[in-house]
C-alpha cells in the first residue's frame, strides 16, 4: 500500500520567480526506508515540508498538484492532523526543543493536541528512542546525539506512520550516528514506520536504507532500490553525491578493466569482500612518514586541570592533570567523541579558559599572565559555528577587523589578498550569516588566519557540510598548509583525519589515550574499539581483505590491491 | 582608593563576572533547587502566600508585624536555596533604595524618631523583595507558570515564562562566544594607567553593546525552526483548547505539606499581631 502519493506537485515560495519543486509525482510504500539525496538547494527540505503540511498551510506560496499522506489530502487537512501522520526532525534539531525537561518535551505535542495519555505517549516515545531513565533530566544535560534522539522522540510521541529526518547525523560523532540509525532501523522494522531521511552519507544509506530518491533542480530524477541507486556512480557524482568509497573503488577498477564488466558494483564492505576477492595485497613502501626530527615544542600543557561549574552538585572535571606537547610545524588532528574535551583543549590554548591548576607554556611563556588579545597574534581559534565569528556586517570588515584595530600596515591590501585566496572577493560586502555553509566556513578560515598566527586551531571545520562542500574545505585546508605553521583540527571526520593529519591525538574522557601517526592509531584495534572511532570505509575494506593493509584513500587502495 | 575601585570595576566586567558565571547562576536559580521544601509546594498555595506577604506589609506600619514578616521570608529564602547572585542583587538593591539613608541618618545624629520610619520602610522593601525571590526563584518556571495559569493568566504568558528559561542559557552561551570573538580579535586600550583604565572600561561597555547586533541576527536565524516546530507541536491549537488547560492544571495537587506551610506562616503572623497588641 502506498502511504505517500504525490501527483504533479509544483510549488514556489512566496515572491520567488521560479518554482522550487517542479511537477513532482511519487509513490512511497508503507514501511519503506527512503533516502533523499541531491545537490544543495535542489529542494529536498522543501519537498519534505510538503509532506507534513507546513507547506502550504504555514508557509504559503503557489501550490499546485495533490499530496496524499496516509490517505489524507494535505491541502484539505490542517497541520495538527498531519503532524499525527508525519513527524519531522529538523537539521538544526536543538532549536526544535521548546521545553526544559526531557519528558516534558517528548510529550509536549500530545498535550497540546489534548491527548489524555500524553504522559504515557511521551514515555513510550522516549523508550523507543533509547532515552529511558533520562525522563527527568534537563535538556542541557544531554549530549548532541541525545538531543537529536529527544527531537525524534518528540515526533514519535504522536505515533505518526511516517518520520522525516533532515540530515540526522551531520553534527554527530560516529558513535552517536550509529545509535541514531540503530533507533531508526528499529522504528522501521519493529514499529513498521515509514522513514524518510535527507542524507549525504552514502555509507549509511548503503547500510540502512531500502530506496534512494535522487532530486535535481526541483525534480525527481529517479527512485530506485538502494543497491541499484548507489551503483549509478556517474549520475550521483554529477549531483555532487559521493557513493560509498567501496563503490567508487570498484567503479574505477571496472573502468580500468581490472574488474570483470558483468560484476555488479559492491556498496558495502560485506559485498566488497566478495567483489574484490580476486585481488592480492601488495605492500607498498610509500607510506607517509612525518619527516624531520623532533622540532621544538610550541605549546606544552603541564599538569593542567580544569572543571566546569555545574548547575547542581559537584563541578564536572574536564581535564585532570593533562600533559601534552605540541611541536612547531605539526599538523595535528584531535579526535574523540562529543564531550571528550576537544573544544576545551582549544579554548585553553587561546586563553579563553584559564586552567584551575597547572600551566600552559606557549613559546616559552606561561599564558596565565598573558592577555587574550595579545595571544591572538600567536594562536588563533576558528569556532565550530562560524556565525559566532561574524561580528561585523560584512565579511570584508570581519576579516580586516583584527588587523585594523592593531594598526597592521597595508591591512586593506592584505584583506583583499585573503578574500581572493578564499574566493570571497565577490561576496565581500555580504553579511557572513547570509552565505552558504561552505562560504561561511571559508570566511571563518580567512578571519582565523588574518593575523598570521603561528598556531591555528580549527574546531570541526567540516561539520554540517554536505560532502561536496566538505571536499572543497578539505582542499582549502590542504592549500593552507604552506601558509600556516602549526595547525590543530578537532574533528569527527575520519576522511579529513586520514588525508590531512600527520599526528593524531585521541581524547577520551579528558585523557589522551592515543597519540601517533594514522597507522599507529587505526592499526591499533584496541584504541579503535574503546574510543569508538569509525575509520573511513575504504580502510575497513582493506582490513577486511587483508589485515596488513592500511589504506586510507581510494587511491591508496587502488595501488595496494592488484590482480593476482 | 578611587583608583582601586575603578580598577576592580574595569576588570570585573568581562573577566570576573563572566557570562559563563551568569549563565550558571541563571540556571541554578531556575532549576538548580527543585528538591527544596519550597519547590515542592503547590504553586497556587505559594502564590496566595505571596499575595499576602508581598502586599500586606505595604499597608501596615506595626514594627512587630513587619519584623515577623521579614523573619518569615528570611527563613523561606533560606529554604529555597536561592543562588548567590540573586541574593547579592537583593542586598545591593535594598541598600541603594533605602538602606543607605538609614545608615546616613544614624551617622548624622538621627534619633529614634528619624530612624524608625526609615527602618520600617527598609523592612517593607526587604520583605517584599525576599518574598518575590522565594516564589519566583524557589519555584521552577514551569510550576510557576502552571500556578499563574490556574489563576487565569493567559496561556501565552505562562508559555513565555518557561520558554524564556529554555532559551536564556542558549542565548547567553551565544553571547559569550561573540564576546570571546571580540576578545580574541579586538585590541583593547592599554590599561596600566588610570586614564587607560577608564578607556578600557568604556571599551568593554562598547564591545558589549556591539555584540548585541550579531546576537540578534543569529537568534533570528535560529528562531525560524522554533516557530515551525511550535506549529507542528500544536502550540496554536492548545492556546484555544480548554481541555488542554485542564490537563495541564490537573498535575497540581495541594498536599499535607502545603497546608502545614500555610498553617505555620499563619500562626507566626498571628503571634506577631498578638505581640503587638500586648506590648
């Protein structure tokens, strides 16, 4: 039975010149797990909002065609009725939570729709979403992943048949991402919910989804079973969607004639094991080594302790006697789950937080006595959320601000150079907040290096970006290697870690549990498992074929595995 | 002396009383004390109680009665475990309102006839303030807004109260980060000399004002989702549905403790009236 039926839907936003959705027709079967993929701005989110009635009831505009959801015509029903049919979880899910405690928020919608059993429904939804025993907690006690589960629970409590999630894992570490998809799988298989996700991570699509729908310029290009969809490598790439690395590797081998033409492309590591079984591992000597001996340390942490004030009870200890040395010229990736202390470590280095005990030595000087504004010539921090770095009304003013107030000579010239380098010249008069995700990131990087700091700290530079923009930012980061000396990146993005970092620090519960090159980290099964690191898929693929294989990119994989 | 005070002031604004500290105090005040005797009371009982101790002292000039009221709210404030910052603000407030007059008049040869009226006024102000503190910070915002709703306050008001507490920590965090941006990139004037310190103080105030612009824009960006989410969650439906109000209020229950609280307060006040009649 079809739970969603759309006929010739065309929609344009109020005052828009051309429609954003063009003549869409679609059927979704009950119990499907559908991934919606497509370029930025192709209308994915708009499409999803037509399903729960926000369009056309809350957001008006020109609406033509017919949308049937669970047997109801969305134009004839109101948002309330439709909310009980289709639940929606936003990409910026934390703004969707309106009540202070967990159970309160989960049952809030049920209470508003005057359902007598609102409490029970809230409790039920929480246990379905794996948040049992957190009912009485306040929302700021939850981690990012748990907050997302709560937003989901808020939608589930109305017992809708359909759940729609906009980029559910964009901000989460791999551990939490797996958890979210685990919950969605349960809801799909055990509760029979139809699930629609907007998703860029094709590895997750391959593992969990049943169908994939590709959108382009407001139209549906196709809707196919997942395997078949992910094998259309060229079509996906054209829309800036990157199929799983395993599929890309197989596709390239096929084009080079190294795999038989009739063999279907694998989409998961499991399928890959079969597809690549004929290949032999050839140890390559070209493994990357950090060249040069030990340079002098630029930052040293000596027995640093810091705690956060908590609302109730004892303060929360983040670091307890942390010792760490960072050397000149190192390219360091800082990894670890949400809340492991990555941001705290960076804020300590720029002097935004002061350690309660211990010392931080920067260039031979204790930073305890230095003022933050004097440190910024030496260390610079780029926030995870670029919006918080825009303090002026144009990005040009933002980039030049630090230089201008310090009376740097030819600061205007330098600003122009930076704008050019980060391809922002055209946008220089725009307010940073109104730029696209990738542009905002580039602007924040330009602000970060404006004062030419010796040490650059980046907090999650690729979070919340679609894969194409992520690749672009990764390229920018590689290009920046020659103009920055010491760089530290805190990230969950293992592809970035593998392709960029020379040294990897693994933080777990305020302690450095591993420190070394990527071979030392990813090759160490114990570390990978205790901290819950998810290596890039192609690495797992190599490992599955041969335990000795340590390949981090598709290129390396292609070189390491050859025909027998 | 003056230089020292100025120095303190200028350092305090951004460094000592950090936004982080304020945020923590706001949260502590709202939710950090939900296990106290006061927080467990029925909000309606507490509001009725507040109506009495918050209003009646204004119309009575009897010292015994005022003293008793003052002691009563002192005890309830203690029981409510109010956050330190709020108490400090209270102390500063009362002192600048009337307290300083009291001390000044004592110093400049005031006698009982001048001190008495001032003492009474101070007591009145202090009692009402402490009573407000007990009720508004002892109760968590949700219970408070439910209580208000029972007395017929519009749903929108009570929602705003609890929603304000929901977004306040978020706003303050955002504000803090923006201020940190200024701190990292800005170049405040040297503040070793006295004039430097005055300049620094002005600089800091200017930064705080400037920081509001990005804060507002970022908040506007966030609230788009919130508004849509509220629509989906049926906020608008609930506002016009009587049944919802009834369900919300059904969680309120008057218990033995509430009656005990009322009885003890009543007895205490009665004793004070008795005392003033006898003496």
